[in-house]
């Protein structure tokens, strides 16, 4: 973890992970599917814009 992270943010993250792990497997699968849908929706380029390749490092 980032040593500069706010301790309350770190604690919240740990609580979320613990809550996720306490879910039954079918509910965990629902959460994963929901998050994957959010990521896909967020990764979509705006209309009329093309996805540009990442620049070389």
C-alpha cells in the first residue's frame, strides 16, 4: 500500500475487501460482473473519438 495514503482510506479499503470476501460465491460473482460492466462503460470512448494507442515509453 502507498505509505502516503490516508489511514482512513486504507481502513475503508480493507473493510470493503473483507465485506467482499464474506459474501457467498454467487453474490461475489454478481459484484465482479457489475464492476466489469462499469469498467467497460467507463473505458468506452466518447462518440466520434477514436481510441489512440498508448505512447511508447
